[in-house]
C-alpha cells in the first residue's frame, strides 16, 4: 500500500500496489519495472482517480536508538 497525505483534505489516501509479470502498478494500464519508477512517475503526474494529487516528498520517521 502506498499511503499519501492529501493536504487539501488533511487525510491519508491509500493506494493499493499490484505486482504482476515483473511489473508494479496502481492501475493495470500504467505499469512500471520497479517501485522507484512508479514513484518518479507519480511525482510528475497525478495519482489515479485524483485530478491534481502528485507525490511531493517522502515521509521519514527518525528512530532514536
């Protein structure tokens, strides 16, 4: 699952990732060779079923040891 924070509605949106025949995708009409390529694509293009929501920056939780 790809979890994306939508600042417009201040809620998380969940996108189910699928994998088939060495490809990964959110929708079967747009497949990618790996997760990095999928993320790069949706950085420049809106996510499925949303007119303007694109990936912007990753969330990183810093763990203290």
